């Protein structure tokens, strides 16, 4: 019987860099953009990147993407229950 190999989603060239913000970083983000946590776009807890990071519902994920014009840009997602 073959065993199932784990796949690291972050090794794929199309998956941008992800990280979980600390509590302090999350509060600063909300203050900087003058928003409530409920106004952030959502990402499900079952997303492969969220699982790989070990993020929990209520955490905020920072995603760093490459841009041909801006260099890099960041966007944020709130982890929610499925």
C-alpha cells in the first residue's frame, strides 16, 4: 500500500509568499487602514496555504505578490471557518 506524500504548496512558483500577522501587526493594520476586521477579504481555514501555515480562524494572513509595475504589493485575508 502506497503512502500519501505531503506537498508543500509554497514550493510552487505560482503560490505567493504567505505569513500570519502577529496580534500587534493585526491591530496596526486595522488602525492604518481605519477598518474593522470584518471588512477584510476572507480565506477559508481549509485553504491549503492556511493549513500549511497553521493559521486559525481569526488570524490575518499577509500575502506578498510580485507586480511588474509596483515591484511587490501586499494584501490581507481574514481566516474564517468553513
